[in-house]
C-alpha cells in the first residue's frame, strides 16, 4: 500500500513518528510512504502539503494519503479542494474506520495539536485497515460526486 504523507511544521514530528512506527502495525499490507514535505519544523504553509498529498492520491501515485497540520482543519479544507479526493479529519479510531467504511475517504487528516501520538497511530492503523463497504454508501458518494461536478468553475 502506497501512502502519500505530508505535514506543515506543526505536524512534522507526528509525521516522522508515523513514517517510522506505522509499517509494522499494519501486518496485512506492505506500507510504503512518499513524503511530500515539509522536512523540518521551520514555519511553512499547510495548504502546500495537504494539496500535494491529495494530488498524489488523485493522480494514482499513492493509494491513500495522510495530511497533518496543527488542528487538521486547514489541511482538511485544502485537501478537499482537490477534485476527486475525499479527505476526512479524524480525532478517534471510530471516525477513521467510518471514514473508510462509509465514505471511502482517500486522505486521512490529523491535527497534531489535537490528538496525542499513541492515539494518532491507532487512528492511522484503523484508517488503513478498514475497507469501503460499498452498497448504499456508494449511492451517497455518487451524490457527493455530482455536487462536485455541478459546482466546478469554468
């Protein structure tokens, strides 16, 4: 499983912990990361990295993405501006599971200043291990896609 991961300066330490710690926690899949930045705790702008994660998912160079900023709110807004991407800001394991099972979210967004390291790792693990259920949920996603199509600017 190819994961694009990116963060701003606030999320950098959590991003590095996830890259270092996560692969053994997901034994059902071989997890590889593409780190789209940032590469330090020097102040930077979260939209740049959230958009890069979302673009990697949209373009198919990553199966899923993880975007991290201080609260997760800004990164979530930015990632959701990329057509075809469904980014979900999750603060617990249940939200992460439902984001995948019911919404087929393709980008997990975390707030580094909101969730602790241990919880963040459990959230990521649950997100990656949960499959999309399809069925009635696909009908709802089709409606979301229609909203996106109907609201594109020329």
